[in-house]
C-alpha cells in the first residue's frame, strides 16, 4: 500500500502538524527508543529580533540596523574587525518563476543589505564565505553567484572592503585550520576548515528558513554544514550523513565508529559539533520568500512560499528556535513530530536509511534540543526575549501550507 499512496495522501494520513501522534514504541526502530534528549535549563538565552518584510525591494539595510539594535547592538564587536558571513547556496536550481536566490539560496538583496549594514557599522573587511562546488579549474565563488543571477559588483561595493572566499579549499593560507569542539562533542571532537573561519573576528550564519528532506528544517545551524571543506572530506554525505567513510588522515577522527550510522540520529549531532567548534556571533534567517517540503526543488513535493519574515539573534540556537516557531513548529518537538518526522524518497537514500525499505517517513532528532543539551543555547521560547514583531503575528504555518490546508486569507 505504501507504494500506491502519493505524497499528499501520506501527509494527510500521517498527521504531520505540530503535536501529531507519535509512532507507538512497538513500531519504532531500536535506535528510535533511545533516551530522550535531556533538557538544559542553564543553556544561554539572548534576545532575538523578528521583523516582517513583504518584499526584497524594501529598505532591508535600515531594517537590519534596527534589528541589530534590538538584540543589544553589535557595533563594538564589528568596528574595525573582519566579519565572515557564511551564506546558504545549497544546489543551483530554482522553481519556475523564481530565481534560485528567492527560494533555495539566501537572497542577494539580503546579503547586500547585511554587508551594507556591517560596512556602516565600521567593519574593516567583510568576507562572503561558501562552497562554490567548483565545476572547472579557476571557478570562483563569484562565478557561482553570477550563475544564480546575483549582482556581485553591487555586493562588493556595499562596504569599503568585501571579499569572496570559496571555503572548499585551504585558500590563501595554503593549509586548513583546526577547530576543536568547545562543547562536549557528540560525534566528532573537531574539524578542519578554511582559514577564513579562523581569521574572522566576527562570524555570521546567514541561512534560509526552509524545510529539509533529512533534518526537517534548515535555518542557521544547518547552514554550517557547508563550512566543512570538500577539499578535506570529499563526499560529505558518506562521512557526515551516514558515516560510511571515516574522516581522512589528518582530520579529527570520529569518536565512536561503532555508533549508529542512521543519519536521523547522526547528522543532527554532527551539526551541533560543528556549531560547538565554530561558534556563531550573529545568526540571520531569511524567510521573506522560502520553500516548504525540502531544501531545494529536487525534493519531491517541495514548493515556494512567502512567509515575509526576518529573524536575527546573537545566539544561533535561540535564533533557530524563534525562527522555527515563526514557521509554525514547536522548537522543542521530538522524533515523529513535525518537522522531525521527515519524508525521504527511498530512491535517493541507501536502503539501510529507510526501514522498512518502502516506508518513506523516517525521523530526525531535534538539532536545537541537542544544542541546548550541549549548553550552546536554549530552545525554550519562555526563556528567550523576542523583540520586534511577536511570533504569533509573524508566524507562517509551513506545515499547513505544505499540505494545502492554509486558509486563503493567510496564504
């Protein structure tokens, strides 16, 4: 029966809205019966700013300056400093009628506005950081941006000194930098990364508010996956998602090669390790235009949406928690609850990642709760001071929109 049901049938049948009934323990896989992620009431909580923005044509530079002030100000941290901004450039395709920057990548106007805001605050140097996934010799990050329709010249001129760094390689330093996990590691004790993640004085994760086929959601924590360089780790899915390959010689080795290889358990913990090794000073979530159902158009059933929201915070875990709430999700949700009960196409995943083989709904652990347990930040909305627009006024229900259940007045 599983094979005959279409995706929408499955969604309606399975009750994926927040608070949906969990799969009985007798039906769960052994790894699903692991102990609950412990809560950490002492994890830090800092203010998070929320704003509504209907279009990328608005004055976003002024909006970001206002949000920076709402979270306590950042001028003292960036004036005369090097700012590194990790942007999300997952994939290279968009939906019909949309650019890749509208729905899949962070939008170039958001990037340009953030660069302009940092420049106005006195940043000495701003580096745009991401993997170019080189297609040919000499291919640069700027080339990838141009392929997505970005006005690279405008972004370069938005501040006194703007650089672009492909972090897949060692870059100008000719060697990779070692980052040790400062929190208690889950899977890896450290990572090798491009020098720009060490050289910057102030580090920003600029992510897109999207669903994700394996992790449920991708915002600012998941955005950090791209800072692990292909020049070291090669096929990152094999190393980090599934653990079918070990990290190469010279890179920190996995703590327990005998731990479960299931990505729903493994990858959220790897992401928290990455955050623990390269802490984020400012998290910015772009949800003006986004997508539901996955992280790119290649995910079956994904589609564009227009939430019209921006979220900014100094603590990455706090920021993702508020952003998740603005997406209509409980940031403390557990396995088999939206958004962590995920649809996975068996054709695109190894058989042992889908049990049984024809069961397309799997689970992912909540990376925000794992980060809270590691002491990196609270995922408890009652402890986070949300400033600007209240969550209830900014919320766009991703799950309802995904299932075509959103009232037209809210669509």
